[in-house]
């Protein structure tokens, strides 16, 4: 039974790290705290130790402690035996490249199939999709493939906004995503604004968020509301 918590972002403006979603994470994990592996590979401007400590500090009040996968010798075994897998945000290309490098794609899928829970935010949500082509990140490294974990059958665009900057002539986020769905017939994108998330339990997928999200495909754009099942 697949259980995934896919968060748009880690930090709302002016708030502490994971403050907006720490209770949500704790409720989702429940008693499965005995062996939580944290995958820090999306972090580029912090060390894996700093990143792991940041997560542990944010979740310590719930009795949640994560293990820094970067410091584990047998990473495949650690993932396969985890009660839960957390993957943090940062650069999606670097994250996916590292998952391939450490042979973790199949290990994560196997762990989820065997009952491990999955919590991802930003890049960590991106890599659950069929591919990472709807990330907002720059390709700072080249993974062997854009194909990702394929834990959900649609694409995600985290940090989604329909706002544009005054005087800026570049394309909007929605325009870029429209290009993606037009170039990829059959593809669907779920757009997650800040402070929104998806909870996936097997084939039941529910959107939670204070703002309207969107789903997009070649047929058009459909708003999604809080507590709506997709």
C-alpha cells in the first residue's frame, strides 16, 4: 500500500523551517518513526550534516529523528529497510542524478511497495513523478535520464504561482507548463502553490491547501480546491 505525502515547499515566507507542515508530517508518520531515512542530495548550498540537522531540529518536538543517508555506507539497504523515506528540496537535477548514482531508484520503489511511507517537499515531490521535466530548477548537472521514481502517474509543479513580475517580459509559469503538456500528449500536471500538498494512499489522491491549485493537460486548466480528490 503506497502512502505518500508530497509537499509543495518547506518554508513559508517569514516562518521557521517546516513550520507550516510539521504537524502534517507528524500526523502522516504516526508511529512509523523507528527508521526514517533522510535523502539530502538536493541540497547544494548546505552540507548533508547541516541539512539533516535542520530537519531534525524542526521535527524534534514530535519525537521524529531522521538518519542522514549520505553518511550510510550501504545506502540501498538503508532505504529498503526504512520505515519512512524523507526527501528534501533543493535542486531536482542534482537530486535525481544522485539517486541514479547510488542506485536508489529501484530501492525507493521497493521500499514503498513494502510499506515504507514517503515524505517529499519541493524537489522531493518532483522526483515522485514520471519524470522531472516540470521542475522549476536549473539543470546544474545531467542525470542519466529525466525519468524519475514514477510513484504517481502525473507531473507536479511545486511552488506554483500564476503571478508575474511587473515589467518582466519572460513567460509565466503557466505558459511554460502549457508548453510541456502540449509537447507531451497525455501528460497531466498538478500545480501546487505554496503551503499546499497531496496525500496519496494507494489510488486515493487528495489535495490540501489554502489556495487554489490547478491541474493542467492538453485539454486545458482545471482549478482544484482544498480537500478535493483528484
